[in-house]
C-alpha cells in the first residue's frame, strides 16, 4: 500500500505503529475478557480491602 509519512525529513512506514496499536488493543480485550470471566465464575475475584492502611501496616 506504500503508506508512509511524507513531509518529514525522513520517510518512515506506518505499519509498525498500526501493528503496535492492534497488539495493544488485543491484549486489553483479553484482559477485559479474563476480568469478566473471573468476576462471573469466582466469588472473591476482586475482593480487596478499601482501606490502604490495612496493606501498609501503618
């Protein structure tokens, strides 16, 4: 397709950035899917104390 950035001093292809965005979107979708499945199947999947002092031992 010959997609390149023009008008800059150096011409460079756009496909690496398009691939990076596609991979990042895929990984985020997998994370959302795993969170949804974990929340539906495991009762205490996201159970964390809201109080930060509990974890900090302050």
